[in-house]
C-alpha cells in the first residue's frame, strides 16, 4: 500500500490553489482502532481526511484544528483533531452504525448516517487565549458538501471539496481528498476550465484506487497539465497523543467535591481515551495526591 501523502499545488499560473491528500493508511488505522463498520469508516474517514488536510494550514508547533459534525442521524457526533503536521485522531459516537446502501447510487449512505440537519464546527487553536470557532449548518451530511458550504459561508472562500473512502471486506482500499481554492485574481476562464475538468474526473477514491498519483489527480480536476506542486515532508497519519499526565489534568478539572466522591465510593478511577481506547487506571493514593494539588 502506498504511503499517505499531502501535496500543495498551484494551477493556472498561480490563480488556483489545489491541495491533495492520500489518507488510505490513516483511515484504515482509525477503522482498526475503533472497530468501525463500513458506514462509520466512510463517514469518519472523510472527516479525518479533511481535518488532516486543514491541519497543514495551522501555524506554529502547538497549532491544532478540531472539526465536529453533529447531525441528527444515527451515527451521532463525529470529532477529528489534527496538528500542523497532518497527524490526526478522531472518534464517532456510534462506531457500529450500519446503513443500507444509498438507493440512488449504490454507495455507502454517509448522508443518511450523519443526517440532513445539524451543524459542523471548525475550531482553530493557535495558542491564543480564545480559539477561532466557525460553524455552519449541515447541508447534506456527505461531509464534502458540508465543508464546501462552510468555506463559502463562514470564510467567504470559493472552494471545491472532494472526499472519498472506498471500503471492501478487507478494510479500506483507498481514501483521500482535495481542496480547490480560487485566488482573488482567478477569472471566469479558470472557473470554466475547472468546472469542465470536474465533470470529466472520476471520484477521488476511484482515482486513488486506480493508482493515480496525487499530482495527476490535481491536473485532472483543474484541467491544467502544467501544474506546480510541492510535496510535504510530513506523512499524515492516525496517531493519538494521550498520556496519563493529560488524563490526570482532566480528572483535576472535575473539582474537589467530585474527586472526593470517587475516592470514597470507588477508591480508584479508570479513564478511557475517546481517540485510541487506551485505558488509564488511577489508584486511591494517586487520586489523593491530586487532591493535595488542588
């Protein structure tokens, strides 16, 4: 299986920016970590893919971006978090959700699982006192369309978002996505060329499954064979950075009264990380030591 990768491209003499990602391995790792159903794999995989791609925009070593999709469908809430290297983690409320295939196209029914009503949230934290929070309504539940609407509505940036996860009985065959963003000097001529190219292009998951390289995909979806591109040295991956120290800080935030209740009633505490399912056990002595710090 090819290594996951992100590339950044300039098309049509710098008037169009294109970012592409191959995320097959990181989505497969998420599937294994959470024992996801095919429907949940496709849904969370799309969110992880776009979040990893957006994470590369974050400035500073501590910069992170969090995306949340809260729809009215049976899959529940989905969350993904990425740092500025495209290293991403996430979870979904109902990892075992199983939906019939979409009757219109025979594909996994992500929109039905997510729901047609709800909100998506983008939280950008660059280390300032207050993070930036943007939000827009869900328009289809298919994730890509919802993020296209977010960029147009919340950031006033004309952007095309494509995301895809191809799943078979063995796991994730192909996953990836791209963002096409028009620069301020883009003209109607560039727009027409891109629209024509997009109509002729296959889905992102099919192009990746067919063995297309990311630069080829960028050329195909923009209609520009003279694209300039830059490969990223960082490999996007699914990886959790939880630790017992972080879990301890979380326990302390519940307050002295609740912590005393845990000590008196349970004599210990076990916390499970949402992102990787790792368990952390705190003994009575450790909990009492936390009390002394409060």
